[in-house]
């Protein structure tokens, strides 16, 4: 009888884990994962490879996150503050006029109360609207609160149509511009 030489079993060997990926969310709960490579594949009935990927939950807190929590307050552009208020005290006129900017928002949700006023009736799901951020409404960092984020749903409410509120996603941002008539302004 001829003896069959038995090849020895080779167990799987893996390399070190790679780094964890960035959190899949920029704000709130998301996932992160890491992976590792096979250094030596198993042969001849050796121990199979362990998991090559790991995934875990993560919580993201970034500047984006705090911006996503802001709620925009809006009014129809008939409230534009282009006029000089005759009651302003002289020292108030020194306030520097900053250039307006516009954000184009796609409405994702609007409450039924929006249908009541003619100007807010245009705030309907999937409609794109222009909102202007004027100098008077800007905070110290030269932006309007709630001016939205690209690809992230943020929230808004109207200041003159009670109960009218909803959510939207920013489509574009244009510096030094004016929204067309019958648009909205941040307050």
C-alpha cells in the first residue's frame, strides 16, 4: 500500500483592524465601520477566517448638527425692510448694511394651517421657494438662523400665519442677491 501524504492544515490569518470610518450621519445617530484583510487564507481544512468587517452605532455632533436644530422664522417679502424707519435714532443708522443672500429651499412638509393665508399657501410639498436673508435678520456670524443645510432636512415656521410650519432641504445658496417678488424673508 502506498501512503498518501496528508497536507497539513493552514489556519486563516487576518491583519490588524483598519480605522473606523467617519459616522454616516452628520447629526445624530448613524453607523461607523472598519475592516481587515486576510493575510493567509485557510487551506486543507484549516480554521476559517473570522469576520472581516465590524459595524457599530455612532452619534455625530458637529457644527452642522447645531445648524440642523435651528428653526427658520419666515415672513412674506411684503415685510422687506428696505425703507428707512423715520423713528430710528441717529446712532441706530450707523448699523452697517450687509449684503442680502438667498437660499432656494425645497419644501418637504407643510402643515395644513399654511393653506389659510395666500402668501403661505405656496409652501407645499416638493415646491422650491426662495428665502432672502436681509441685513436686519442676520446674527453676529452674518447669517440668518435656520438658513438650512444641503441634503439635510431642517425646520421652519411662519411668523404671521399661526400654526403654519414644516420642513425643507436647502437646494442652493446665492450671495448678494434678491429673491423674486412674492418670495419670503428670514426674520
